[in-house]
């Protein structure tokens, strides 16, 4: 798999990855890179996702913890399928 990645995960424990390209469209076969070791993965975008937003790397359900940078970044308040858009509509901080 060669070329510019569509998404970056930072750690193998991450269950979300950040979109790093403009205008990611639903149906795109995404190239992903885990920056910890430059390993690669593929998944399909289920939705259009803006740059800087996240996609799910696995099927996640309400109540699951989101892991990014190997760290807990919040709790899912709605389920999201692998390749689905992760943002404020389905992910909230645990701080409040």
C-alpha cells in the first residue's frame, strides 16, 4: 500500500484515527498509518469526514471508551461502526 495516508493512528491500542486529508468521501478505501511504528492498515470510510475529525477503527458501542494517542479521550454516547465518523455527535468527554 503506497501513497499518502488518509488517517493516522498514534498507537496500536487506539480505536480511533484522525483524518489527515481534505474532503474524505464515503466509500473511500482509506490508507492508515500507525505512527508508533509506521505500520499500515486499510478501512473503508462509511461517511464523508472532514479533515481533523476521527474515524472508528472498530465497531464501537455506546459506553465504550475512545482511545487516541494511546489515551482515554472520552466515552461514546452512540454506537459507531468501523470506518464511521467520530465527532461530538457520538463522542463526549468524561470530564462533564
